[in-house]
C-alpha cells in the first residue's frame, strides 16, 4: 500500500447553503485535524460531537467528527470527516483554518479517489464506474454504474486474462522441450480452450452497444421536408413547446436541441430545418446545418407528410442522407382515406397523425427500438466505454491469431499472441498502462471525491 506524505482536505458536499457540510481529510496528519479547532479526535471507527473553535477561541460551530484509520478506510489512509452545519461562513472558516495549518493542503479534483486507486481500494473499472455513478442522470445509468462497481465487467475480464496467462504459460513451457513434438491432445486442448475464450468475449462484444448508449446517451436528428411535422414531433416528445410550430414553410432555421429520457437512456433530439432547395440564404444555411447535424448524429427520425404525393421520393433521398440507423415517421394520417391508410400500414414505418394523443406512444416505441436494438448481448457483463470495446476486440484478434499459428513450428509466435491478448485485457482493468488514463478520469470528479 502506498501512503502519501501529504494530508489533503476538501468539502465533500456541494458548495453553498445546506443543512450539513462534510469536510473530508485524508493523510498522515488527518487525526490531528480536530485539534486545530480545539476538538478531540475520536478513536478509529468511532464518532463524537464536539464544539469547534475559531482562531480566536470563539465558538465556530458544533459538529460531528468521524475517524478512520488506514488501511481500513475509504482511501486506505487515516481519514477524518467533519460534519458541520452547512453555512457558507462555517465551511469557509473550516477550510481556511485547515489551509493555514502546517502539513495540510486542499485536494485537487478526484484526488481522494486517486488515493483509493493507488492503495488498492478500487480498480480502474471501479474508478470509471464511480465517475459514472456521480454523473448519472437516469435510473438506468445508476443501475449500470452499480453493476460495474460490483464487478460486472472486471470479474469476467480478470478470469479471461488469467486463462490467457495460463494457456500462454503452458505453451512457453513446451518451448523448453523444442526437441520433442507437441502431443496432439495437448495442442487440441489449447485450441479448444482458446476458442472458448473467443466465444465468451465475442458474446460481450455483440451487445448492440447498449452499455455505451446508456452511459453516453445518443443524439437523434429529426430530418424531413418543410412542414412535415418535425417541430410538432419534437414538442410532443419533449412534452413542452421547445420549437416554433407554424403553417409557414421554412420556420425552423437553426438546430433546436432537446434532451429527453427514453426508458433510462438520455436522448438528445435535434430539430432541423426542412430539407429543400431554396434561394433564401438564411434558410439555405439552415438546411446545410440540418444535413450536418444528421451526419453527426447517432441516428435520425425521418418525418414525412404522407399526404404529399412526392413523399416516397423524398424518403428515398433522405435515407441516403441519414445513414443506416433511421426511424421513419409518416405523418398526417388523418388526411388519408381509410383504404390508403390500410395500404401504408404495411410500410416499414410509423403511420401516425402527430396531432392525436396516441401517436406519440407509437413513435417512442419505434425510437426505442432504434436507439437500443433488440440484440443486447447476454445482459450481464457490460461494456460502457469505447476503450473497453477496443481492448476487448484487440484481445479477440490476438487469440484468433493464436489459432492461425502452427503450435508445432511457431510456438513462440503463438505464445507472444497470448501475451498480447492478456495485455489488452490488463489495460481494461488497469493492471497495466493505467496512469495515462487516470488524469482524464479524475479530472471529471468534484474536488472532494
């Protein structure tokens, strides 16, 4: 365990007026902190209520003081927490007195968590999951972060890595007896075990990207011709008047952004200008921005006026612009006769009238299927970041390379690919090459975390 020579402190609760303010202190002098305020430090694992004195010896506050001794603490170091009243005057005085004391300094962003990592209290995946938990906006994000904190990805990745090391070790041991042929049953077992690893990891990779969608959210552009109902749809999905709706064509000029919660997944909707040829420079700029937004988005809702005789040609053109992930909404069903409506019901699209209440449920269902495909993998061990997916794919590629080698004539190359696969998984858990990632992760934490 690494013990820092510096004692750090920070307010762990949000700044500003509140019922309680928690000041967290960690390091070799943590247990000396209460004495700065004329208060006793309780025994490790205990707490006490004590009066805090200011520099002049006057009453500053009455606070609850908790004490923990390393390594049995959150950071692995000696830790003290002062739970004071959440007055800004009180908290600023406490922080100022700690900052003036010899051997104490204010913590940097995420420094408490950095010490947790350095002292083996949390791994790299856990650190990322803790950041995700703090940043979670939806219940699904919270649940996913907790699954990661409980080892949903760490446990299988660690098991796979141990197996790769074992298989590579077996092959390297056989290299020492290069003058002997590799027994067929040994090679067959190595290949079978390697193929099983590939299958297990591929099952996690084939999850439809649901973990990243939950964590990062998705961006969906609303694309279509003028007066098709894009702004009406945006307002219905947002549950408020976020965009101006008008019978006049070309009302929407700029991109209007609205964030919604779609069954636990944050979705940013972009209402864009109607796509058409125009001589109006301002509207033309709006169309350019609409197409740019569609190219940058994760998917698109194509909204068309089904009463327009040219809607099918417009749909074909929009599909070429929007990419692969699209949800088609054929609006203004109320303007069709029953026979035409029945005919269009067989289309791979949502046929609705957006002025009717029940229409939005159909659109939400179609949007949900586009955002999170039915193929969600095994639903257990989840990938939540691009780096997880990249490293896992590298491990799969390395193991597939192993199977392409002849163990009899090129065992050294196969053994090196086993090491390459194990190193890729080590980067996921942070057992190797972790430091370069820590700075960016910890910088997203608040000062007292």
